[in-house]
């Protein structure tokens, strides 16, 4: 098997996608801006042990918060669907015959995008809506607090697509007393609802980039829906999680983003892979 490669492109993703040959990718995952109408931002912090600090930690130790800066981008489109549609049409063109496409959104736009994708891929190509559920952050006092994202999975050919069942990670049974010891030891396969924490604000995985998605969610998609040696595309690459997950599982990756802060984060995060950079120098 050849050594995985990484290409990172800086610029508007539509003309970049249009420059790629037809049927170039085995798997496409994208996590576009959710059109929240807000400025997405994430404070970068570091904690230092300090008896007079503002945070309590493990075993009652105190820590002082040091603010390192802020990363942000605007998440608002006048015509979100008009912006997204030609890019989704390109995704269909770029998928190989056995390839899959994953669109990661939230409740604001997912239903409109589902109808649009049915028109691009065909309703029979819709395989699953995956719910990524988490439990972190503030609670609303006016409605049920939204604590999930929606991930739409389409297969280019609904009769023949990559699905590596044996590579699915197992999870514990919620009622282990109701199944055999062997089943408890093996665990069960997840359903279309994936419980997984967000990226910890103080964890090693954190890059400081707003809306960064956890490796656990992306790892599962790449491991099950592509084969070693395949090539994965993410054209809203953000912090580069898709690229890191692909490379560490023996897949090549092509990443695209037009945000300068995203590029800086990706290039630093993925420098171990010696990526080929296109349209970017710093």
C-alpha cells in the first residue's frame, strides 16, 4: 500500500472543486458553517497551577486562567442553500462509484439540505441520518436545549458502497445483565445515534479553532466508510480534523478552506505529514 499523502488548498472551494477530475474521491465529509447568524468564536486559554487561581481542579487544586487570544469567523449567509448547492453538486461529481458523502449540519438547515441532496443524489441514495448527541454547555429556559448535530449520509450507488462492518468500534451495553457474558465482553455496534463528548476545552485534541469536531466522530466515519489507501476530501476543512483522522488510519486526504486562521491551524497541526500546500505560503 502506498504512503498516504496530504494536499491542503487555500481559497474559494467552488473553483477548486471544479478543477478536480471526475470521480477522484472515495469519501467526502464536509462540516460547513451552520448558518447560525452569529459570529463563531473560541477563546484560547492555558491554565497554570496557582493557589489563588480562579479555577478549581483535581483534588481541590487551584489554577489560574491565562488568556492567549481569540479565534473567530462569521457564520451567516443571505442565501445558504444557494451557496451550498453548487458545492454539493460538485461533491456528487467527484465521488467514485462506491463512494459516500457525509454532510454535517444542525437543526437550522438540515431539513432543507436533505431535500436538496435528494435532488442531487436521488432519494434512494439517502442511507442514514446520524445524530451526534452530546451534553455540554448552557441550558435554555425557553425550550428543550439543542444538544445534537445531524449528519446526512448519501451513497452514490445505494446498491454498492463501502461499509466496513467489522471495523465498527464497539460500545458497552446499557443493560449488560440482559445479555450473555460473551456479548458484554465484545460490546455492541452503535446505532444511528452517536453519543460522544465535544472536544474538551482543555484536552490535548483542542486546537482553539471554533466549531472543531472530535476525532472520535470523524474516525468512525473514515474507518467504516473508506478503505486503507483511499482518498478522503473535506472542502470545509476548518481545523483539519478530517485530514488528521484520515492520515492516521492509512488514508490520503485533500483539504480545502478559505479562512486564513483555519489554514494556520491546519498547517501547524498536520506538519507531521509534510503536506503539499496550494495557494498558501506563510
